[in-house]
C-alpha cells in the first residue's frame, strides 16, 4: 500500500508568517504552493521552493480565486474564461520559480472556495482541465475522491489524484462539511488517524450523519499551520509506516 501526504504551504505574505513550512516539509511528500491570489508572494514562493528542494518534496500549484482578504475561502461566480486564465496566470508564476530552481510542477490542487465549487461546477472543472491540457498535460490534478472534477479530468485523458482529508468531516455525498458547521473539523487526533488508516485500507469512512461512504485514496491532506498540527503530521506519518503503508510522491501512484 502506498499514499501521498500533501500540505498547503507557502501561505505567508510579506512580513506575516503563516504556517510551519520548514518543519512540515520534513514529513510530507507533496507541497501545494500558494501562487499569490489567496496568500504568498514572490519572496515566499521562492523560499518555499528552496525548502521543498532541500527536503526532496514534490511541488504543486495551489491556485485560488483572487481573494487575499478572504484567504480564498469566499465563493466567487466567474466565467469559464476567467477561471481558465486565473489558473494559467498562477501556474505561470510558480513555473518561473520552479524553472529557476531546476524543479518541475508535479500537480495542481485548487484552493479553498475554488476547490469546493469546482467539485460540482462543470464549467470550473472544464476550465481547470483545459488550462492543464494547454500548459502541461503531465501535471496531475488533485481533488476530492468521486468528484465531478475527477470524472471530467479522466474523460480528457488527464491524470487525477483522489484526495482525502485527515481532519475534516464528510457529507453523505463525499463532499466536505462546511467549516461554518459544528463538527466540520475533527479535533481528536486519535479519531482522525484511525479514520485515515481505514480510508486507505478499506476505502471507506463514515459521514457526519453516520453513513458509510466509499472513497478512493491517492493523497492525504494534512494541515501545518500550528505546533499542534506539526505533531499531528508526525503522528500520521509514523502510524502509516507502522501499518506498512509507504509514503511516496503522486507520480508513483497516478
């Protein structure tokens, strides 16, 4: 059994520190790097790639709606052309730093509201797939297991990685429970880790309503924006390795 561990990184901005990138990068296999629309800036992007290269971590673009004030978590209703161009613009920004560091962009994972909306919005999913196909069709698209985004990516002949979340609750339809609702974030580390192991071994989890739901798992998202989260990442990695589950980059899986 193999799985990728990913984390959303490079989300600082100018003099404002966000996250524990240096520490988290020592335990994950993939880094989703903010591209400036919800967080990050040129200096932060450069530093994040420098650290990812140091620790041998694969990098991916983490594009967002243009929403710095809302950290990319507010829904926006945009056209197909806007969605496609926003993604290409942010891909291009990360590509410049990747090329300068002799690295490649292995995957792309949308951020926040863009990610959530694209899971059920055909236009957004199509815009994402077209932008990848035109830019570099070797880039792996990362998104929710069983999502519309995944269906469209596969129809277009693109590589798709099914992502699950260690510390988030699921609805019956395999979407994530809104952060505005109680129980959306699983606070108990033991419960979260137990759920992750079951997701990988049994391809199942339990929704917030108690329903058993099916999942495909290629990558696990772990958050790293505080000391508690760092300990959580360490525990997840150690537990998975003890269970005989190898941590590896997406390219070995998809």
